């Protein structure tokens, strides 16, 4: 079966084709992505109305592109999948509307997919896919969660953020330092030039005894330190900006690292999956690789180009859910979207 996946939850339009196989996991045939970063930079963040309009502009050309790249005709698609939530309501409606229109025109099934489940299952698209069960560290945008994953559709939340997520901590801290939007990747680039021990920043909930996260206090500490430095923060003759970036990244990575290792120990599992945009962070990957190697734990990541929002993860999640019998492909073209949709609420029913 061939699955067409459409992702439009925020500021990236993604379309992809995934094909199931008789043996092994589904394989990626083709994918295309358009990022709206340049458009939103002028506003310092995502403007929902502009995001929705741009999705409308991009989704059909991207669909044509992936079909041509994979040498697949539209009528060869067996199932059309789209991101149902969570995300920006208007942006989600674009993907849902286009997916249902395509499905209705072809008389093919349409499936609504949870955005975070897409991220969670994206490492199965890699050359070194994981095996169930495993502990998952999901660090995507406004979400930071540790989960026990037994199988497709079987997810137990071990801990999650109670305020700012790791991605928000990166972006908001970068903004406080005048690094612009999107701030996380820029902060990480500066961090490689600085001293991670230059500033003593808090590690919230590091010793809480549970697996929850909190990064709001870290953001406040970064603001306080930036205000103390004043204009000197941006003085090119000093390393203050690089040092503050490095110290901020070190604080975030330490919390993610130690909570993940504690979750592995508590569950007794020997496999860790890291997914989501922050999972592309080089420092996080290096430290997790080192710690997991010492502990005899296998760690898996999505390919770097599939860490951010993309259609491949949506098509993959749809294919794996259908294969596992967690979601039935039915000819139904009425739809709604779920801007707020807890991952733990996914049920094994047709959506």
C-alpha cells in the first residue's frame, strides 16, 4: 500500500509518500518540505494567519513534486493521511481539507494522524530503526515528554513539561539574547564557540525524583544574566554571548540527558528513541551517545532532515498504525482538527 502524508501543523508544509512492505517497516519513497522561516522572521515568531495562507499556496505543488519524484500516479495512492493535531487550527484545517478532497476525488481512505506520534515513529524511517519496546524522549516545539512505548499506539507518559518545553527554552532564551527567529538553531551555533561553564544557570527539576520537566525558571535566569551584561552582551570583543549560549544549552541538555537515563534505569529498558526538532541538537546527541554507550543502551534518532516537521513522519505513522491494526482505513471524508490533543488519548479506532 502507498500512503500519502500531509503535514501542516505550524510553519512547515510537508508532503511525502511511504510504501508498506511484505517484510520490515514501511519505506520512504519521496518527500518534499517547504519552511516558512523566512516569512515569519520579520515578526519574530509564527503568525498563524500567514502560516495558513502559505500552506494553501504550497501543498498542491509539493504533492505534485513527490508524486513525480517517486514516479507514482495519484490514483496509485491507497491512503491519504494528514496531521489532525495538535497545532495551529487554521494550518491544520488546510492539510485536513486538502487530504479529504484528494481522498474523496479518488474514493480512497483518509486518516487523521497525531503530530507527536509522527515524530515518535519517525526514527523507523532511518537506516537503523529501533525495535519495540523502548523509552522515548520526545522534544518537539512546545512538547517535552518521556514515554514508555510498548508498541504502535501503546504509549505511557512517564513525565512531561509543566511549563516551557525544551524547544521553547532554546527559542525564548535566544530571543532574550537578540538572536532572532528561529532562535534555537542560532543559539546552538553560538554555543559551540563558548564556555558552557561560564555562567551558573539552574537545572529545574533535575533532582525532583520524577520525570517531569520545567524550563521556565531557566528562561528567567537567562533574562537576568542578559540584563546584567547589558550592552556588553553584544560586544564583539568579548565572548559573553557565546558563553551565555553555551551555558544555556548545557543546562537544557543536562536535564534532558539525566532524566532520560533515569527513565531507562527505572523501566529497565535497554533502548532509547529521541525524536523531534531538539533531537537534532549536536550536543544532546553526543552526550546521549556517550552515556548510553556506557550503560549498554541502544539509542536511535530520526535522520537529521526528518527531525523537524515533515510529511514523511505522518505517512509513516499512518502506515504503521494500519499495519498494526490500530486504525482502520475507511471511506469517510468528514473531518475536524484537534489543536490541543494529548498523545495519551489516542485510541485504536478509525478517525
